[in-house]
């Protein structure tokens, strides 16, 4: 709940206001409350300002499954930023709805749900911007829908998507990428996180530092998993690491022991898992250890940010011990300035002793960019997009950066281009930090 208790009367009043807004009374015009997005996917409109909100900002993340721990914190970070601004972006009053792109059946993001959400955002003329998605596959579905939304398209900014081909083409991309995501011919999507060319390069450099000579690369068949696996393979090859094999695991399989016996025969001294913990990743880890031994033994195990969550350790149990996992940014205890101040306030207001997830800070930065773009706009969807691309962040939560024409961070410093490598113990324990060399990033991208 976003509102602290200030007496039963105030709580009751706020509940009544929320119910009134959620009902969409008065439609969207004439000073009435805007129509809420569907309750089947989204919370009621959250708003604590005067009168009614002028516009809605929606978030779109999987709120069921293994990613929930991270995405709940991202949503709370958005709420935190909105409360700091008294639910206003410049002169515009902003309501917030947190929407779920996952289903209970899938236990993760779902393509049908993502499409349904995107069409709801496009159809509601009071939706002025979207913060999301968490998964690159969901973004690939939603971006083109929002790109063609009435009145100039809808601005979308992600704190977490890393699939390279969402914003730029290259050897690892389908020939229709990224143009197929922008059918209007105008870009409407940006992200505050470095793409997987950077992540693949960072993990490859770290693997080299651990003495790895021969690695078997696996992926989960998803856009993100295949993409980051390809980027890692390219970077590793450029560093002289031999690729023993490159293939996908079946997320629906009950056992992967045969796969790892095959890998055992190649003599690989490492395995890289390109994908998500949601894609039966815990079983993959367990079977790796059952066949190839512990991760701190002869055959090391590396994984990207799709695995970098406490949930991996909880689900895989002792088998996770010793595996290395990467994530964009620097360790929480290394954040300074605005990020450190944010973390302290956010922890006090929302976490109640729980550790902050790094993606909360990325979520807050994405929210700041979007709210500033709305504040600087003329109130139209198209101008919000224009203002988002004109953003220049100086000494922000993630350092300093602006966006290039593709929507990727440019001239970035700090957490935008740095990566943390964690080792699994009973928790995520910082191993080291890496800012990959530009030439390795270029190689990772297929250049």
C-alpha cells in the first residue's frame, strides 16, 4: 500500500477516492477522473494529489513468478518517485497503475497478457507513458503496439530490457530488427540500462580472468536468453576462449542430465546459461552440478542477470553455490551521492529491513526520466516521446547519460555501463565489478 496510516478517517477517505477513480466516473474529460486500465491486469489508479489526475502512467512487469521480488521493488521505486513529486510532473497531475504481464499458469511473463496490456494502454487516451517491461520478449510485443498508439504513440522506458536488437541491428539480430518494432517510423522506446553486448563482454572478461579456456554456451530459446548467449559467445571468442558448443535447453524438460553428459564429453571447463531462472533454470543448475560437479570445482558456471536474484539460490538450493551471476550496475554498498540517498530513503519507507534490489534504482531512474519528459512536454503523447529522447541526465541515480537516436544510453558513466559479478553463497555475494573494454563490447555485438 502506498499510503501510510494517518488515522482511520484519512485512510477511509483515500480508499473512497481510489474506488471512485477506479470506477472511471466521469470518463477522462471535464476535470473528471480518467478511466482506469482493466483491473484484470492492473491496480486501481494510485493518486494522492488534489482533484483528479490528468494522466496515467502505467508500469508493466511480471508480478507473478520468480521475478516478483525484483518487480515489486521496481514498482515501489516508481511510487516513491511519484510521491516525492506530490503526484505531479510539472503542471500535470499523474496517477499510477501497476500492471502485471505474467499469468499464474505461466509463472512468468506471458505473450498474450503482454499484448492485452499494450492494447489497453494504447486505447486509453489518458495513458501518457509506460515504464517497462522487465523481460525483453515482452518488450518486443508491446513496443510496436505503443508505437502506433493514437496521438503520436506512447513513450515507453525500461529499467531492465537488455536485448540488443530492440534498438539496433547487427549480426546477431533478425534482418527485420529493430525496424519491425517501430512501424510508425518514429522511435518511442528507451532504456536506462546497457544492452547485452555490454553484459556479454563483462562476463566473458570475467571468465577469462578466472582462467577459463573452453566454455559450453546454453540458452533458453527466449529473445533475451538467445541474445545474451550470442553476445557472450562473440565476446568470449574475441578473447581467445574456445566455444565447445552452443545450443538451447528445453524449459519443459524434467531432466538435463543427458545434456550435461554431452557437455562433459567436450572437456569444457565452464558453462554459460543464457536465459531466465523462470525457464526451469533451477533444474538446469541442479543437473549441471549432478553431472559436472560443484560450481567452484573443475567446471565453473556463469549466468547473466536473468538469474541474478535470491530466488535462484532459494530454488536451486545447495547446487547454486559457487555459480557466478552478473547484473548491470555496481553493488548497493558502492552507490554514492543521489543513489545512496535514494537507497537510504527507499529502504526506510518501503523495505522494512529487507535488502534493496539493484533494479529498484534502475526503476527510479526510469521513472525520473519519464516524469521529467512529461513535465517538459505540451501534454501530448508525441511530445512526451520527443522530450524523453532529449533527456540529459547529470549526476543522476545511475550517473550521467543521454539517449542516442536508438533509445540507448550514450556518453554514459557510472552504473549504466558497469557490471557487478556476484557469487552464490546463501545469498548474492559481491565478487567483483567490471566495466568491459569497448573493443570487447564491439565484438560481443558482432562487430
